[in-house]
């Protein structure tokens, strides 16, 4: 919208979080609180989005570096929400249209609610429109004071009279303002309150005196306007967001054995007929195909999993790709840069790092495969280790198609095992093995006849 400008307040310290991290950088299901607010702002397609930063400004800006259209203003001292909005004057004064003010700590607000706010604001031709909500326990919020049904002022918790404390209609801290009278009115906000701060809600009483139109729009789902001020509130909001994500997954055909203990980040996509067991974590930019099974204790981060993959218990996959029909775990560790090919099997206590496993290849038990390429249909025996690190550099192990690597092989990289080669169990392999050859790299076994009896005889003496 051409004449719509969004301002997001995010300069506050968030003292009640008791955190070194700026409040708005705490995460809810994989996204920072502020990223969630910015997504709502961006969905309105406004002419501009301005964020007021202060506490931890550098960190907050860095976290949003990819949002190139976002403009920042700094509020050096956090003197209150009225003072915070005033900081946008150099960017917005003189423009016409509407400002939507969002609170950087209220991430549940829906785009539809902001649109409803704007509709009410326009219809009433108001100077200010406030989103309000009814909270049975309104403690901590500014109260909406009405005279003859019309909003006359907003009183902060600390400044309420006993009668005002009982008011259950509260200020969401989210507003629409007509730009024309805004900055002059902000100038006249004072600090005569218990906290000695410039309170933005005081604008309502100022406009009332100036006889300007003021409107309110009451949000139906009051939870939408919840602000996060403490870890307890962060936890409560996280539970709500997680529930909503899980409902979306189930609506899209995913079975969650226990939605209460399924932890799926906002941007994760899961295909239909996939079954997710309790205590599974799907994080970041992860895509899971259809008809997969993801068993308890699995954690999958920034990874792509194809269709019909079975991820057994307690498997960790990070920054990797797993193709259709593969089986992982239990207790497999797929580290960054790995690719597990179609129908491949990676079994218990197998660790991969930057390793490409070919179609139908198997490493079923107890192995470390790092910086390696393993061809299709190759079998890697139990206890196989790629020695990829010489203390200074990492080296590659290239294993061809249809290779048989016997159990407990030590593959000293750089090394190539060509197609169809065989490695005898227990070998330390230090030189390349040609196609079709058998490599035996171990001391030949010697049997000493009668040795046991001789030793016992020796002892008896
Ligand atoms: C505010 C409202 C209150 C409302 C509540 C809804 C005021 C005075 N009170 O209270 O009526 O019910 O929100 O959640 O506005 N901020 C700045 N600079 C500052 C102060 C705050 O950028 O100097 C930012 C904060 O980072 C935060 C937002 O403004 O994102 C709200 O500030 P906060 O201190 O959380 O206000 P509340 O006490 O919750
Ligand atoms: Ca707040």
C-alpha cells in the first residue's frame, strides 16, 4: 500500500528476560521474535518499514541483514514508547498516509488483524485507532478508559486507580495513526507518570482534548496481542505457536503420534503420510518427503529428506540430504555436507561427515566415514574408519561401486578403492586398490601348536 508505513518498536532492553541477548532475538520455533513481527509487517506490503532499535542495536540489525528494505533508527536512550516513535520523525514527518505501529515483542499478531485495524481506522477517519483486547486478568497492561462508551485515555498498570485496575479491556500496544497530526502531538507527550517515561498511549488523551476522532478495534483471539516480557511468557507463546504448526501439519496429511511432544520449526515442510513419533525435532530449513517414518529422539536440522525414508530413533541429521527410501539409524549421526543416496542404509553408531553414500550402499554398524565418496551397492563393514585427518589437513577417500570393505578396516586417506575391489577384514589400507583386486593389509596370523599346554606346564613348576 502506497500510503502505509509500518513502524516496529524494538529498542527496549527486556529486563524481565534476564538475558544477555536482546529480548526480540529470542527464538520461537526457530524464528526470532522480531523476524516473526517483520514477516507480518512485510505481508502488508507497506511503502516502508522502520524499526526503532536501541538496546543491542547491532545484534538486532545483524539478525535482519537479509531484509534490505528495512530501515533502522536508533533510540539511544530508552525513554519510553512515545519517545521511541518520535525517533522516526526524520524518515516519516511530512509524509501523508497511515502509520501502523507494531510492538517488536508481540509476535502472534496476524496479518488479518492488522488489516481489520486499518479498515476500522479508515472507516472512522480516525487520528488514532487502538487494537484492544479483553483479558480476564489484565495485570501489567495499559487499561482502556471509556467515557460514555468512547475511549478517552489509556492508563498504565502502575498509574491506575483501584477502579481502573478492574478494567479488563487492555491496550495491545498496536495502533494505526494518521501521519498528519502525529509528530506535533508526540511532542506534547510528557513524563508525569510513575515511571517518568514518555508514554505513547498518552496520545489518546491528547487527541481527545484536540477533539480528533479516535477508534478502537477489539481482537477476537486475545492471545494474538500477547507481548513477551519474560521467559515464562516466551514458553507460553512457544507452546501456542508449536500447536498451530502441528495443526497445520496434521491438516496437510502428516500423522503426529503425540502433537504435544512434536517440535517442528516454522519453515519446515513435511509431506503427506509421513508419521512422526513423539520427541522429534525438525529444525530450520528442513524438508521431509511423504510416507517417511521419523522415530523418537530424531533431530533433523536444515536438511532435505526424500520420500519413504525411515529415520530410526536418536538419529541426528544436520545440513545434509537423504534420498528416497534410505534408512538411517538408530543412533546414526549425519553431519554437515553429507548425502545419503536412494535406498542406502546407514545403521547404528555410524557417523558421516561431508560424505556421499551411493544408491543402495550400506554402512550398517559402527563406522566413521568422513570426506568420502562411496559408490552404489558398496558394503562398508562394521568398524570401518576413514582416517581423513593427518593432524594438519583433511584428505579424501574415494570408494567405487560394488566395493566390499571388510569389518574393522582402517582406510588411510588420500585413498581410492576402485570398483569391485575387496578389502580383507582388519586391514590398514594405505595405498590405492585397483578394480577387482583384494587388499589384505594386516600381519599374517601364526598358530603356535600346543602353546597353552606348555604355558600351564611352566606355571605348575
Ligand atoms: C506497552 C504499553 C501498554 C500495553 C502493552 C502491550 C506503553 C507505555 N505501554 O507496555 O499500554 O498494554 O505495551 O503489550 O506503551 N520500546 C522502545 N523504546 C522504549 C520503550 C519501549 O523501543 O523506550 C519498545 C520495546 O522494545 C517493546 C515495545 O516498545 O518492543 C513495548 O515496550 P514495553 O516496555 O514492553 O511496554 P509494556 O510495558 O509492555
Ligand atoms: Ca511489552
